C-alpha cells in the first residue's frame, strides 16, 4: 500500500495528515452501446455505481462459468473501472484458468446478469 502525506497550509494545528491509498489497476472494456445503457440502468435501479456492480460481479466466481461470449457490435461505449490490485490479479488468474479474455468474459457476464435480472422480474 502507498502512503502519502498531505499538507494543509490553512490549518496550523493539523498541518500534516496521512492517508493510505490502495494500489489499483485501471480496467477498460468496450461494451455494445445497448449493453452499456442497460447495465447503467440496472446499476441505477440498484442504487449503486456501475463500478461497484462490476466489482461484485467479478468477485462471484460462479458467474464466469455461465457467461456466454457476446459479440462486440458497433457502436460501443467504453466502460472503465479502477480495481484493487488483488482483485485484478485474482480476476486475471481466473480468466487464464478458463482460457478466456477478460473483455470477452465481461461482456458475456454483464449480458448474463441483465438476462437473469429480466428473468427474475417476470417470475411470479
């Protein structure tokens, strides 16, 4: 973990404050525009950010087993999220074991999540 010292020139009594920043990896994937819009709407309905919803998805190893590849259609919209280094490494290892590219898995996992949410919505 990185530690940085922040100086506050206004306050002389509390002039130095130490914060700890977790190392992160910036992860970017292009999503078909319609998939990006549906994912945004789902995150909004759940009351959480797309980034947090994405992190929850990749922390669930069972989801990757059922995700089917989704073709990358045009137009696309780029989705970027900062992942804690440990989560990114675990995700990378999981994808290597499954012989999948991370971006392909992400598109499939988001499509599967949206399908599952839609199926749950129509169940009596």
